[in-house]
C-alpha cells in the first residue's frame, strides 16, 4: 500500500518537476526510479523488477516515448538495485542515494543499449543521461533527508526527552 | 443638634454643605473610574477591531502580493510575446502565440505549449522564440502541443551559413552541428546560421544560431553551432502555420 502511494506521489512529482515555473534543470529528474529503490527493502529482486517495470512504463507514458524500452530498463535496473542492496546491506541515506544512483545509471545504460540495438532515434544522449542521474540522485538525497527527519520525529528518544522536559 | 443642622452659612444649610463636601469627591472619583472603565472598554473594542482589521489587511496584502506576482509573470510573458511579434512581423498572419507550460530541456528535449488543434496548431509547424528558431511541433493535442527542440538528437533543419554558398544540414544533439559543407571551408566563429526552408518545415531566413569551431571531417566540414534560443528562458513562443502545407 505504501509503495502504491509512493508510486502515485512519484507520478505527480514527475509531472510537477516539468512545469514551466520549476527550474528547468530539474525537468530531467526521474522520481519514479525511486519506487523500485524503495521496493528493494521489502521485495525479492524479482518483485523489485516488477515494480521497476511499472515505474518504467509510467516514465515512458508520461514522457511520451515509445512504451517498452524504459520499462525494460527500469525493471533490469530495479533487479540490480535489489541484489546490490542485499549484497552490501545498504541502509540509511546511503541506501537512497546509492540505490537511486544505481537505478538511474543502470536504467539509462540499458535504455541506451535497447535503443542502439533497435537503431531507433533516442530523445537524449549522454548529457541528458548525466542530467537524469544527477537530478534523480539529488531527489534521492532529499528523500533520505526527509526519512531522517521522520525517523527523528518518531524516535523514542525524542519522546522521552519531551516527557522529561515536561516534568 | 437640629438647630446646628439648620444653621445657615452663605452657601446654604451647613448639613447640605457638609454632605456635599463628602459626597462630591467620592462621586468625582467614581465617575472618573467609570469614565476610565468606559474608555478601557472602548479601547479594548477598538484594539480588537484594529487587530482584526490588521489581520484582514495582512491577508489582503498577501493576496495582492500573489496577484501582483501572477500579473508580473503574465506581463513578462506578454512583453516577450509582443517582442516576438515585433521581431517577426511577417509571420503574424495565421501564427499562434503560445505559452510554455512544461519543459524537458535535457532529457527529452521537448517543450509543451498551451495551444493545440483547437487553436490551429498543426504537426510540423515551426516554432519561434525570441532570438530565432526554437524547434518544430512534433505532437499535437486538443489543448496543447509538444515541441521538439533543435537540440533533440533527431532534429534537423536545412541551413545556410552567411558567406557560404552551399546549403548545409543542421543536426541536433548535445552539440548541434552543420554538415554538408565542402571540406576545408573556412568559416569565422560567430557567423550567423539561417534556415533555407528546403526541408519544408522552417520558413527561409530565420536565425538558427551562430557558428562555433570548424573542422574537416571526411568529405565535409563539420561546423559546431551555438543555437540562438536557449529553451530554458522561453516563456512565450510563436507557432507558425505549417510551412510544408502551404506549398
């Protein structure tokens, strides 16, 4: 359920970041790639690949691209993220930033290979891929910071300190 | 006692004078206190009213500020539109002035405009912005359209460098370049690159950009091009009637 809500929020963020009033550089961001990253905490690599597939389809649809290559790329990247998160036991901010970087780099690499294989015209090249990786990692940093704040807010230590302050 | 009470002084009976002497200061004090209390009450009411008025004015001020910001943005867009129309007076007939609603400058090299088929926008219509050519419409919806920028890897336009007779082809991508110019052609940096209209999309004579580094690559001279329009700065654009349909 949380992942489904996160998926919807990521879809909304994807559209919002492309608005004319938002800084143009953020238009390259792919917040939907954070969905398979988040899924890698709960699901097996195969399950994460499914979430990656849905995220990739959403990216393709929302960006007006050919539906398919982005989905395959995000699914492959999601599975890779899940394997590496388990292998290196990534937690905290490193989980989000490392996971997002890996998801963005992996999905861009697979996407580019698919397009090259089909000899289809791509809508961006290396500079665009770099921008996607950088902006997605930046959003992952913001998510990691947000998660940190939520954890601090809900922490028993904070509650205990508040209770002691009242006494 | 009764005689003393009835004794008369120049101001009246002595008892009345005595009572008056005692009561008057008390009454004065009570009246003063009452007046002060009344003042305080009125003051408090005034203060409450003033605070409420200040709150209302603050909210109104914030609202006006927001409206002012929106109007300033609208004005900037209108100014850019007016400058655009002044820059391209020959294209005003049938052209559609549109605002940018979304942009993906780096990832998919597209812009979304707020005008679509309902406003007479067609696929492959040339899109101009302040400074020169922005790109072409590659997808049209009822109320909006998508513009493929000249920086798109698949974008191309027939072009001509001022001072060079041969027509060239402008290719998009991260580093837009001109190809089709004979080898060892010397072109000064900063020379204007204009459309020729041969591809049937862009009308001839529009500024595409200026030349950059030149090098001979195989059978042609490859010329880097610095595009005239930076899509990140575009607020308003002109969509021309489809050039190819006119012919």
